[in-house]
């Protein structure tokens, strides 16, 4: 009996070491940079445990539900000059994402414009862009400034910051496996999609994530032939818009300040030569619906 116990102890020790090694291998394989660094040099390794396929799928469900509700309220803009203006800008920005990763040219890019006095814009995983008329009208945005905001939001999708936050929550056991949560019927799918949207679009990004999105967004705009210095004027307008008791929703997930403007200014020498080259010849291809 004693020998059996000793053998069990040895097997337990071996299995324990094997399990620990397997966990370490799994964690290491989940660490990678989602994008190439570009001239702005974003190359941080990221922890990605959540499935990209599931996050993209559930984000698409959430995007469709958002549009459905907006349509029911008669605030989803489906035609007109303002929507065409946004599409034109998106169609110049999206091809530039290939400089950071290859798979984006296969994403199902879509763009929605919602008529609401909200100072906000987002880009969900998989290329689902949403703008609100409030941010365009109230800040009186130029095309260059819209490109700066859209580039910033697209950069969050490129870096998969939402999936990164989901992965961190899953690793800390604060979020159930989203694949299991989405395995049920339509109601379960919507619930899981809302859960994903909370992490992807609602919860504040870290300073690090915001800096990465600023940098990549700046390069995207420059490569598309939009003046990168518009990113600075956007944040100057944002800072001005925060004065008072009700700061815009955009800033609830996008911290601003003079430090941010300083960081953007420091990147100008890297992106301005790209901008000067891009404005010589820009030929956008239609990629968004």
C-alpha cells in the first residue's frame, strides 16, 4: 500500500509539472502583437485568450442590433451627403490598414451613421464603424479631423484592444467563456454580444491602448492623404468641449489632455513625410457598405 501511495505521489508530481508546462505553453502562445509596428513603432506583445472569430461574430451581432434599434427610432441615416462623406473618408483609410496586418482586406467593413447629439464614434472588431452626427456637427469637424477620429477608432480594431480586455477578464475568471455564453438561442446570442460590447466599446481603454490607437490612427490618416496635424486640432476641440458639467461621451472612454497632444506632436516627424507622399496620388477603392 505504501508503494502504491509513493507511485501515486510521483505520478501526481509528473502530471503537475506537465500541466504547469502546458499552461505556460498556452499562455505564451496567446502572447503576440496583432499588428506590424509601422513607422510609429507600435509592437507591444498582447495577451489574447479569447477567440478572434467569436469576438468578431458577437461584435457583428451587437452592431446589427444597434442599427436595428436606431432604425426603429428613425435615427439611422441610410443616405445623404453626410453619410457619403464618411464613406469617402473610410474608403481612403481602410486600404491603409494592410500596412499593419494582412487580414483586414477580408473583413466585412461596414459603416453606420446615427442621427443623435452624441459626441462619439467607435469601430467594433471586424471593421464595424459607427459615427454619431453630434460629434461631426458640434465639433464642426473637417475631413482631416474626421479621418483622425476614424483612424483612431479603426486602430483600436486593428490592435484588437477589446479582445485583449476580454482575454484579461477571462484569465482572471471575471468573465465566462463567451463561446459557451453564445451557444444558446437568439436571446443568449444577444446577451453574449452585449457582454462583448461592454468590454470592446464601453469600458475605458488603458492609457497604453489609447496611445497605441493615437499612433496607428495618425499613420493611417497620413497614408490616406489626410493631414495628420488634424489629430491635434481634434483633441483641442475635445478639451474645449469638456468644459462644463457634462463632458462628451467620447471622452468617457478616450482620456484627453495636454500630454496626449504632446505625444501626437512628437510623432509628426515620422508621419508627415508619408502624408506628403500620399497626397500626390490617392486612389481609394470602395470597401464599406
